């Protein structure tokens, strides 16, 4: 018997490749499983020295998200192994003949990395304003008079909500005494 006789035999070399190609969605399951395990591990080992307000603390949302990722990974794996397949770009509103817009992707990645680097020395209000304005610019907004003001306002409101209402301290940077 050859692998041509049993194309779905996962133990045969050619059959294994064909089986993996037919069940490629299992890669997404593995990614979701790893991400869920990482989020749960990080949440459960989180050192919580923040004053908790009420029964829900800073660990609650990451635990729910991590558990949700594990459940989705399991349900997707069961669906794929039962023969379920994703529809190939059937409902997407994209033109596959157009090349990827790498400029936008790289601008967004750069703005995100800049905000991550600046959050500690500059504080969240400044780094967040850069993040919000840079994301708007990367996605096509060219209102250079309005967008930085909206980004700064959104960043300050976000800082105040997290810092004062939710009790999650964010770095204030040089604006710490002002806000």
C-alpha cells in the first residue's frame, strides 16, 4: 500500500502533509491556546498591590479573557476536526488583486512602538496622545489642526478614568503634578 492508496492517513508522509493542509485552521487553535495560557499564567501570577475597589479586581478581566481564549481554541479545534472549514474570503469586502498596504501597517506599528517606548519617560497622557493621533494619521485622517487636539483630550480622559476612577495607576510623566 502506498500513500496514494490512503490520502487521508495522517501517518503517511504525503498523507500527513495533505491532512495538515486540509486542517490548517488548527494552527489558529494552537495560537489561541498558547495566547490563552499566556494570559491566564500572567493574570494568575500578577502581583496586585493596587487598592481593590469592590469585588472585581485587576485580575478579573485577564482571567475571563484567558479562559475565553482557551474555550474558543477548544471549540474551533472540535469544529475543524469534525470537518468545519472557514469560507475563503467569501464575506470580506476586500480586493485580493490589490497589494497589501504596508505603509499603513508600518506606520501603525511604528506609532505603537513609539508609544510603548515613551509611556514610562513621557507618561501616558503624552504617549497616549501620540498613539491616538498617529493611529488616526496612519489610517488616513489629515486634519492636522483638529486631530492632535482630539488625541490629547482622549488621552487625558483615558488617563483620568484609569488613574482616578478605576484605581489603575498609569505613569503621568512630566504632567503628573498638572493632572
